[in-house]
């Protein structure tokens, strides 16, 4: 089977991004969850105001007690939001795609699908790992959301911000490398495709 072009993969992702973002917004607006989202928004606005105040801050200032404490507050208030994102992303890109024979709605529209290197249906674990490992533009990273939700209750504010800052940096760099590989390789495989021994092909 011929590998799907980067343009088709991008088109599928944009459709899926809109659908997943819509579902996440619906879930977040459920009464029992929305109160947590409101708390997150308020703390995030407070953090943004602080960043504006220190627009020209040096790296040392970025990890000052004032900044780390508010960032820590934002992280604690975002735990419920993170859980919503993790569940929706893994259900859609993992479970739904598996039982739809390697296709999301976006992939169905673009007439492409995910299979393994032996041209067989991809297993659920590989799909879950694929969408957990890397940064999804417009959504974020499942692994970062998960680690953030755990570490915020384990580490103090300074260490937490330092660890999450570095994890974000590493995940985003790896994701950028993967996307460049999709654009430049003849088989259009990203790093995650190679590691998990899967590929995206035309129907």
C-alpha cells in the first residue's frame, strides 16, 4: 500500500483536531467540571498578568518564587482539565480509531488509515502510545498532561516548574523532529511511526 502524503495526513489531523476540541469543550462545560475550568482560567489570567509584568525577565526571574508559585497554582487548577484531555484524546485517537480499522473521522474523509508494517490492522496499544508520546498541535501532549497532574502533588513549586519546563522542551523538540521526518522522508514516516512499526497509507 502506498504511504499517505503529508498533505493528506495534515488534512486528516485538522479535521480530527476540530472534532476533539469540540468534544473537549462540551465536556468541560458540564456543570460538575466547569467550576474547575473557571478556577483554572482565573489562575491562568493571573499568571499571564505576571508574565506581562516581567516581559523582559531573565531565566533566573522566570523561576522566581512569585512566578513558580502562581504557575504551580495554575497546574493544580488544571488537573481536571488535563484528565478530560487525556480521556478524550485516547478514546478518540486510540479506542475509536482501533475499532474503526485504523481510521479516525479525519482519516476516513482523507481516505487514509493507520496499519502496521506487515499491512495488518494496528493494535490498540500502539495507537495509545502513538498519541501519548508526542505533542499534538492545538491539543498538547498526553504524557505531559499526565505527568503534570501527578507531579504537581509530589514536587514543590520550583522543582515542579523546572521538571515540567524541561519535559515540555524535550517532547516538543522530539515532535518537531518527527514532523520534519514526515515531510522529508520518502516513506513519510515520523519518529513515532518508526518506533512503533506502523505507517499511514492510502485506502
